[in-house]
């Protein structure tokens, strides 16, 4: 029974969240053959300022990060 967690920025409409969930269910079914009835998806929404991707916060350029 697949259980998929997806962390996203806040701001999607109800319709877009529903499309995302249905898409995740479909691609999971297509990829591993699980019955869609047993695929579980949970979305966690976070404010953009609480997310860092590749050491960037809220899409900023690299700033003040010392490496090596």
C-alpha cells in the first residue's frame, strides 16, 4: 500500500491540489502497478519562506554560503 508525502509551497488552488493528487496516484499506478484504491497521498503545504532548495530560500540567489 503506497503512502506518498509531497511537500509544496502554499498557494495552489483546491482544483490544482486535487489535480496534483490525482496525477501522483496515476503515475504511481503506471509505475508500479498498484491499485489506485490503495495508493495514499498526503500534501504538506509550507510558506515559501520556510523552504530552502539548494541552499536558497524563497528562490533567492546564493548568498553568504561558504563552502569547503
